[in-house]
C-alpha cells in the first residue's frame, strides 16, 4: 500500500495524475489508508479542511507541514487557519 501511495504522490507532484488515480486516492482516504497527517494526499483526495481539523494534536509532523506548504502555499495555510478560527 505504501508503494502505491508514493507512486500516486509522485504522479501528483509531476502534475500528471489521472482522474482514475484521484478517484483511487479518494477511496483510499475514505478507507483510512492515508495517514491523517498526510495533508498533500488528503488535499488531492478532496478532503475538506474541516475534516482534516479532526487530526489529533501533534500527529502532523514537519514533513507533513512541508508537504502542505509545498502543495498549497502560505495563502492556503492562512485561509485554513482563518476558517478554523471562524468555526470555533
């Protein structure tokens, strides 16, 4: 499973991921095969920030944070923080 996830990640980063592979990511995320801290793959699977907010504190490591910044940039991070603060 880990090899498949890394293959999908490489396709995503190379910007050549297919619709079928995105659907596969969605199914894998729904089945719990994607680590809750893997923001890059969860985002590609279409998981909402609200869903990702339920991640346990401390479960996101520096690699996951770097992936989020790489794939979505600071603006997306700031937007997510704003939405979370508005919900509280």
